[in-house]
């Protein structure tokens, strides 16, 4: 429809010009003595238009000729950019596909363009690292140092690769440089956590775990495990004396103090330094907050001396707990062993036999038989003692 309208417009214009030209009697006279040129007005108009068109075409051709070298340069630059961008995309695709050799080759082609050189170098470094080509990896990383805009990306890449190879000293130096650069996002903190874990820098591990927990960046199970590992290492440090172990425990957050594994390790650390009362006290607080068999077993192992007020206090605590948990075999065993140490023979036998009847775990059965054997030995009942020793040996063999 548009073509038809254009044709009608063209024909109408042609007819109008023909009619106008036919009834146009005007003349144009050009004098240049001694010459005189007479032209019809129609021809003069046509000649002026023709000259204008020729001049326009000539000027246009000259300008296009002048711009031709620039267009060639722009074309070549665009072609180079397209090839480099395609190579960069190919490098990323090959890297994610696990074809690290192809990724490094494509990164080499992509690095021909200065704008892509930095990103291509980071891809090349990661690909070389996956192929265990440390020298090429270092060359790739070194090539990015000239670009300050890539500093954070370079440091993050270097940190990840150093942690992967367990070069924790270099990784910690990179962490310091990242901190100085103001890079403290979650990914940086996570790699810093791994580097400090490899370096066994447990105080810093605890600090980073707390920071990441505030941002919900760690799975709760992993967070708990890292806390346990950190406190285990700190509390097991043989360089601590009684005073320093107190200071260390006072610095532990209240929520962590009540976690069974940490409380058990702390109790062992206190007991090994002669702080038995404090060990029992923290276990009692832990049991009050969270009834856990690990705490109860540690409490049983922290038995006070016979006849001491501390042992009587332990018996009272266990009797109070047993009234609320009458079928707890571990608790009955603990109370029975405390009574045995206090030489309360009747109560000891009653609670130990209760523990034996309620016990499910082989360990509880074995310890109940052993305690009853010791009880009958103390009462000069060798036959009953021998029978329980045999049952204890059988339970040990079954385990």
C-alpha cells in the first residue's frame, strides 16, 4: 500500500512539473561581454539543480574518502573486540565445563584485548591451578597487578587458591592485604576462616565464626563443629596454668559455656590443673541447662574424695535429678558410683542394680557390672563379684 501511494505521489509530481514547465514562458539571459546566452527558465532551473547535485556528490565522495581509514580502523577494532569477547565467553564456558586446558587457551586469546586482559588472566590462573600448573598460575596472577581495579578480584582469587593448596602463611598475608583494602564481604570472611583454621589460629577462627553467624553465612552444624574444634584446641593447650585457664573460660560466651562438648572439655581442662570444684560446678550448670549424657559421664568422672562435702553435694544433686528422671540408667549409675565411693553400700547396690536393669548401651552395662563387682569385693562377696566381672568381660567382648 505504501509503494502504491509513493507511485501516485511521484506521478502527480511529474504531471505537475510538466504542466508547470509547459506554461512557463520565462527566460534567463546571461551577459558576459561580448557574449550573451539566452536560456529558458525551465532549463536554467534544471541546470542549477544538476550542478548542485554534482557538487554534492563530489563533496560527499571526498568526505567518505577522508573517513575511510578511520572506518577501517574502527572495523578492525570492532572485529578484535568481538573475537576477544567470544574468546572470553568460551573461556568461562570451558572453565565451568571442567575443560581447564581449553579454558586457558581461550583466556590467552581473550587477553589480546586490554579491556579483557585482567578478567582473562584470572580465568587463566584458576584454570592453570586446577591443572596443578603453579608456575603458569603465578604468571597469570602477576599480570593482573598492573590494574588497580582488579586488586580485590586478584586477592580473592589468590586467597582461594592458597587455601586450596594449604599455603596458610601466604593466605594469612593475603587476608591482611584484603582487610587493608577494605574487602570484608562474606566470601572473603569465609576464605579467611579456612586460612586461619589451617593455621590453627583458633582465637581468630572463633571471632570469624561469630561474625559469620551474625550474617547467617554458616550452617549451624558447621558453626558448632568449628566452635568445638576451637575450644578443644584452646583448652587442650598444655601451656595454660590454672589462672590462664580461668581467664580463657571467663572469655567464652555464656551460650557456648552451656554446650555439652565444650563444657566437658572445659571440665577436663580444669580437673587436669587441680580445679576439681570448678569443673564440677560448670558441669552442674551445664546439666541444669541441657541434660546430656556426655555431661553426666564427665560429672561421674569428676568424683570428689570420699567423705568430703563435695562428694556429699554430688550425691544430693544426683538424688534430686533422679527424682525427676527415675529411669535414667546413666544417672542411676552415676549416683551408685558416688555412693560406692562414699561407702554407702546399700544405696550404691540399689542404684547400680537399677542402672543395670534400665541400661541399653553396652558401655552403661559394662560399667554397671564393674561397679557392682567392686561393691561385692568391698563387701567380701567373691562369688557375686566374680559373676559381675565375667558379665563385664562379656559386655566388653560384645562391644
